[in-house]
């Protein structure tokens, strides 16, 4: 996959990179962080950009917590999760790029999943190698990737144009209005 992304970038075809960077998987996040030369603060996105609906029809903050009955395990507080990551990741050379292990795993077992850590370390190295190679071999492609990541970051801010559009079209639900707005103002 990384070879394909590199070949595409050198051929000035960034469509696959944009798709990957637009997503929310481990490699896409590590790749975006490598492009932007930033560190991860926390990797847990439970109830932020991820949730799980279990077969019982209940909503859970993430897939890792879905298999537990109510009251069996509580999602750790941000302080507990952060302290657990510090203790489990203190000697790891990748800690600034990873953001730590699964907080519920740390709370349940007292440690992170070693296989998961090794997998993330591999993805972090691969993402940085890819970003550095693109930066060196194709500065134009690297600039386009950087601009895409900056645009993606702006999505988390209130979009004044979208807010005005929704106010002008009150009969739309947010989802309907966003779809209509995106059709008229295609950006990504």
C-alpha cells in the first residue's frame, strides 16, 4: 500500500492519499500526522468519532467496550486514561506519535496489548518514511498533501458559509442541508 501511495504521489495522482487521509483509521491518522509533522496527544476516539451499536441494540463508546455488560467495566476518566498511558508508554520511543494504547484495555488488564503496539509502531514508521520520501522526491505533491491536511483541520471549525446556508434553508435537517451545500460548494 505504501509503495502504491508513493508511486501515485510521484506521478502526481494523490486521490488515494486524499481518501486515506480523509478517513479515520490508524495509518491514515499516522500518515496525516507525519505530513503535518505533529505529535499525537491521545489516540482514543471513543464517543468522539467512533461508537458501536452492539447486537443488544445499545450504544457503546467504542467496539472495545461493547462486549461488557453494564457496570462490568466503566470507560476510564480522561485522567485515568492519561495516567495509564503514561505508565504503560513511558519508555516507548513512539509514544509521541502513537497517543497510547486503548484506555479500556489498560484499565481492564493494567497494560497495553503488545501486538497492537508493535502493529502501530510499524504503521508509524511506514507513515513517516512515506511522508519524508514524498517531501524529498516531490515537493509539489507534498505541498498538496499539506494543503489537504490543513483543509481537513478547518472542518472542525464552524463553517460560516454552511451556517448561513442552513439558516437560509430552515426546512432542511442538518444532514440534508449539508448534502445540498456540498453539492453547490464541492471542496473535497
